[in-house]
């Protein structure tokens, strides 16, 4: 057994060890190079962008309204008597001044005849008094009669003239009462059923309401608005219930029929109550609406959609592009270098699927409308067209 190595053997063994270590290092280096993860170049996300729009935006409010007739007139008996006839069909259209009822005329015709006869009598006495005065006046000038005779003749003539005037007034009153026996329609419209039967004693001292006439070819729509609505309108220089010739539009309303269809005609707001009801904090507003086919019935409730304002040249963005958090609402805008930034904005009224932006955006700027959920400020993006590209990328 050899206990000692020569110097040559030691050198040879040392070289083998170094060669082995070098091989191990080389193999490790090759392994590290092969297994080292490759540097991944980030791919910009795909988003859909669109320009900030400009529109004339109509702002509406929705309320509960009630239909009422433009005119609702009660037909009453103005003189007392027995109801003799009814000259109309219930529920039909009647014209203004059309005879509806006739009250027994005997006593009123007799009263008129008596007043007419009394007038003729007084006119005859006035004529005699005038002739007496004309005969006495020249005699007085010739000192043939006294002053007392002239004064008596003058007084008799003036008394006779006064009697004529009184009789004429009595005749006018009697003929007026006789005319009231023909009960006429005060307006044109549709008449209700009669409230009394023929032969009933009617008049101011008994039953006076005979029927009602409704003019419904034009109806009124009543609804209530809050005091807050009024203040918002004032801020936009819109006075509810007043027409403004300087505007290109006027406040109008549309209503919904019982079958949920929209009524084809629009009504014009023409009145607003000048004070607020303290019980509910609202004030009444009225619109006038045409009703040529009588589709709207007085007393009917309906949904009212009122045009409150028109925002001309308003800055508009789609609601789907908004991100709303506790800090406020913001939107992603894209710069010219395809990077995005977060822009906080002040929102205005909503309409349809869009919203008005009061501050924070300028018309024509490009905003991200889809694909903004994984964006961070300063990130580069790619512009895509179909929404399917964004869905496909997120799945990958």
C-alpha cells in the first residue's frame, strides 16, 4: 500500500478536481440560463373610446296628474215654476244658447202683458200732460194763467214721464223673467243627464240645478310640483307657467292613457300657483291640452311627463363610461400618446342612457367607454372596435 503521493500525482489530482468543479459550474450556468424566466413585455389593454358629444338635451319631470274639463257649467232655473219640457238628449252635444228646458210660462206671460198695458196707460197720460204743458206755457207768457198753473202742468208732465220710465222697467223685468222660462245652454259642450223630472217645481226656492254642461274638446291637466323643482327652474331662468318668447321652446306636457300608450297631443303649461301648499310643500301647475276625439275624460288620473328645460349645446357622455365612488364621479380620458388619465367630473341631469357633464370635460375629448375596469392612470391602451375583443382578452 502506497502511503505517500508524489508531487506529480498531487498536481494531477488537483487538476482533476478543478476540472470537475468547472464542469459543475458550467452545467449550473447552462441550467440557470435555460430555466431563467423570460422578460414579459406588457401588452396594452384593449378599450373602446369615443368622443365627448354635444347635444341639445331635453330635461323632463314625471308627475301624477288629473284631467278636468276646461269649462264645467251648471244649468240652473232662474225663475220658479213647473218644468214642462226637456228639449235635448242626455249625454249629447248641445250648442251655446240652445233651449234645454221650458218652465211653465203662464204667470210670467201674464205679468209681462200687464206691465205692457201699464206702460201704454202711462205713455198716454204722459202724452196728455205734455199737451197740457204746451198749451199752458204760451198762456202764461200772455199772463192768462198764473205761475201756479204752469208749475202744476210742469209737475204733472214730469210725473207722467217718470211713470213711463217705471212701467218700462217693469216690462223689461217681466220680459226678462219670461225669457228665463226658456232655460238655455250657457256654453257649447256635452250635457249630463237631467237632475229633475218633468212636472217638478223648480226655481231658486226649490230645485234649481237642472243639468251640467261640460266643454271637453280642450281639457286642463293639473299636477303638483315641489318647491325644489321651482328653485331648480329659477336657476335655469325658467319661470313655470309663463311663456317666454325669447326661448326657442315652451314648457309642454305629454300624458299617458290608461292602456299605457302615449297621448298623441301635447299640452302647453299656462299657469302655476303663486304659492306653496304648506301641508305637502307642493304647488299646482296647469296645462291646456287639445281633446278633439274626447279620449280624455274629466276626473281621470294620468301620468304627466313635463318638459322642464332644454340644455342647448350640453356636454354629454354615456352613463356606461362613468365610475362613481365615494370621492365623486370620474371618467378615463385618452391622450394623444394613447395613455389614459383619470378625470373627475361634475354630473348634471340624466336622460336616456346618457348624462350631462357640467364641468371637467371638453367636447371632442376621447373618453374610454368600455374596458376601463383594469386601467390605472398613465397606462397605455389599444383602441378596439367590438366589445368582444375586450371579453376575449380578459379571458386570456
